[in-house]
C-alpha cells in the first residue's frame, strides 16, 4: 500500500525520510533551533532539497552550528568557506550564519532562552492546522511576521516572514502536514500524549 504524504514531497528517498521523521516534529533544543533557522536562511531563492543535500557539509563547515565557535569566524575563514563546494557559496549567506551566531550569543549572554523566545510566537505549543491540500498552506502568517521582526531587531538576518514560516513548519511550531498525509494524525497523537 502506498503511503500518502504531503504534496511537496518528491520521490527522493532523502526528502521522504526528512518529511517522515523530521519535518513538523517539535524541536525545543535551543542550539538545534539555531541550526535549523540558519539552514532555512540558506534556502532563500533555492529549493529546500538543495540545502537538505548539503546539510552535512554545512554542519562540518560551520562547527556543527556551535554559535560560540561560529561567532569567532573572521574574514579569512569567510574566504575559506567561499571556496567550499559543499555549501552555497554566497557571501551574504555565509556571513548571515556568522551574524546570526553573534546575535544568538548576545541574546543568551543577556540571559535570554532562545527556545522559549521562539516558541513564544505560537504560545509555547504547536498550532495544528487542518489543511486539505497544499494550496491552502500559507507562505507566511502573522506569527511568522512577528518572529521575523523580533529576530531582525536582535540582529539576525535571512529571517524574513517566509523563511520564518518555513522554519516554524520544519521545527513543529505549526503542524502543516495536510490531512491526507500519514504524519498529520501521528503528530496530533504525539502532541496530545506529551
């Protein structure tokens, strides 16, 4: 029997694995949220599968997304990263991860809890949508606009409302699996059982 998945998933096994086991599952770890936010920013103008295929390269190039380490990257490190064929070699995007790491460090050094801060935009728990088709899923929402504004104010970049919404979907702040997808009911059961 064929499994029914969301309409955006191709037949690429990596994409299917990501959809089935990662996308839409709530993430509360601050550093994991930081990494995912940075990766979503890399997607701007590209398809998510492009970044997904490069995820391991990004983890190696950017010290497993340890903000403390990335915040110390200098101009020679940027030049080195721009020679790395395993990542998107775009100066603005490379610099954005460093900028975001500095913003993350400044926020946490002031005593901020990054996970709590991000989850506050959805009231601390996943918003469960009930979309019948992909066409109903928005590209951004009032919550993603508010998150985008707040992140920019903290000094983050590549965090526009559309990127923020893609991030919110990926880390389970919203359940945007369509109702015909096998994950839709699974995730609801998981969140009720927590």
